[in-house]
């Protein structure tokens, strides 16, 4: 379904009034083709000319609208309309999602390709807005045009991937990730859990290009650490494309400067490519990739000269093909086999205080329907990831938020024995939250261990001296080292130092094999 603009509001930048489609797009416009099985389909080589044609249109839109495609300006809505009209014609279900920032209406374009597993969504996004100073053709017409042409190629090939494919063009990124943040914050916990991977492409045609991949596994050891579980695999998939064409890559930190930020904050695995912004290319990088040392990757970053001439065609072509490679490879991967799962809707044989060593006086783990509590924000969530029940520390609200929280030490709960297969890649996923008041510390924690022939902590979140509200996130871990063993999952939570308000929850624990 498409969002309809309010009555009396003209559709800025309609195809008839704002521009004429270039011949390249007319000749290659998507037509309904028989839906093709994903099996046996190789990632396509996306024609650079098609991507450049989209950039030409974005430049024309900016030129016709005061030189900008920024949030709240007519050029932005015209850009969104251009993208949406092409996707509608290609058979996507599209939404023009409005939001308000700084007194102006912005829009996200969300496009869903029919089919695929609705509980296993691969999302690919790029921000569509420019700064007010210019047309924003590299930043970020390049990413927007690249994912648009990949989405249109999905339609041309009638792709039927196992995953559900969703594409997004974000508004007001330049003002602080406003569009993507609005989208993610508006999702329910269940909807967030369905997005199993997010790919972000922001500036993929810089004129003095580098080839950077978001450092999902934190192998660089720089900055903010790894992305949520699964981010490393996304990085590896993109890496495999560049390796195949003989182009070396380097990592770039999840520093929060682009639209992956709200996704990783929600625990959604993320990845993507980046060719550089205002940072200066070093001599070593120039030796690696060519270009000019001592000059910015994009000398026109956030300037009026970020026009159609501010693009490196080779970088744009390579990155667009990398996007197609990732969408085809990840989207068509065989669905994992569920080895074991528990949604806690019925008693599954979990044992509280299995070793008789727990010290918590209140707030012991239990399975049940939690009651919400609030202390400077939600501390015990009254919702679960699915159904009515989950694992929760002291499920009753009591007379106050601190009545049934964890007090006095550790509480633990252990799963029944799980027999793991001897082959395949094994992965654990679960939903979780840890909430605490500002009187918490790093001595407080939520911890998940796997106990087999050895014991391994596979997830841990520590408290801190800051108020943290409850919010469901997702986490995962590779259990392949336990293949062939009989294991148990041990969940622990603690209020270990000075008395503080600590609550925790776990839901939808799943072990899969690929």
C-alpha cells in the first residue's frame, strides 16, 4: 500500500512535470517477468549506466528545486517520488512514511518485494536526502541510486529469495539519522526481531575512493566495538565480492554516523560499504587503491560541488555489484534448520537455581507473563518478544518498581539437556533486556552461558552507573565448538554490589544449524 499525501498537497516532482526518464531507463525499465526460483541464480552484474541515469535524475531534481534535495525542501519529496514511482512500476509494495523534524515533514520510502519468509527480513537502505548546500550526488545519491538499481534488478529477474527483501530510502539523515531512527523506533519488538540483517550504503562513489567495509567483527579493534551478532557474517559476504575482483578492503568503525546506527542499537546485525568522506587519504591508502594522497576521499563532502561530476565511476560500479552480490547471496541462502527452541509459552523443563548456589533474596528467575514496572522509565517490561510468557526476574510488579527486582546477589535458571548435531554451523539466538537504575554498577549483569564438555559465556551485558530502561534486543552466538555435545543453557542475572534496581528478561531462545 502507498501512503497518500494529504488532500490539497501537490505531489512535488511528478514524473510528468519534473523530469523525463532517460532513454537508458526506458529501455531497461522493469517489466513483470515470471517469478524465478532463487536456486541456481548468480548475483548479477549491474549496468553502471543504469545507476548513473538515476544520479542524473537526482541532479535534475536538485537543479529544478533550488540546487538541493534536503529535508523539508521540494527537491527531497521529488526525489522520494521518483524512487517510489519506479518501485511501484516494478511490482514492489511501497510506503511513503512521513515524519516531522524541525517543523518540516520528511519521508522514508519503504519498499517490500513480495514473497520470502516474513520472519526473516533482509533490509537494504541508503539515505536519500542531501545537505542544504548542494545536490548531494555522492552523499548520498550514490548509495540511493545503487540500491534502487539493485531493487529493480530483483524485479527484472523475478527473484524469489528465501528471505523477505525490504529496501529503504531514509529522510533527514543529514540532520541526525532522523528518518531511520523514526522507522526503527516505530517497530514493535516482534517486528524488530524479524529484521535479521540490515545493509547500509552511504557514499559509494567518492571521487578519491577508498574501499571500506563496516567492521562487524571488530577485527580492527578500533572505536565502538563489534556490531550485533551476525554483523561479522555480513562483513564477510561483502568481503568475498571484493576478494573475487582483486580489490583489497579495509575496515571502518560503526561510529554512528550513518543509518545503521538505530539498527545496531536495536540489536539488529548490520554491514555495508563506504568509499570515504572528509577524511584524508594516506600515502599507504593511495598505494593500495590509487588516487591522491593528502586529499580528502570526497573533497566536495557537504559542499555545493557534490554534483553529478563528483563521482568515481569505477568505485560506484564495484560497490553496486557488491550490493547485488550481498542481496543475492544473503537473500537466497538456505533457511537454517531449527535444532531446538523455547518460546516459554509452556513449561520447557528449565530449572531455577540448578546448583543450589543462588544468593538473590528477591527477583529470582521464573517463567511467566511479566507485569510492567516503571522507575524513571520502564524497568520490567510488560511485554514479551512473542506470546504471553518469557523468562523474567520476579514477574510480579509488587507495590513499587523495586519490590520484586533482583536483590542481594545472583539468580540463575538452566535449560534441559539439548543434544546438538555433530555437523553444520550452529547458532544460538535469543531476545533479552537488562534494565537498571543509576545506582547500578558493572558488578550487576545479565549473562548467558553454554555448559557442555566445557563452559563458555556466550553473551554478557553489564550494569553501569546510569539509568537504563528496559528494551528488547536480540543477541546471538556461534555454538559450533559444541557440535556433537549434550549441552545446557544457563542464564544468570545479578545485583551484586550496592543495592540497586535491576531487572532482566529473556525470550525466544533458538538454536539453528546451517
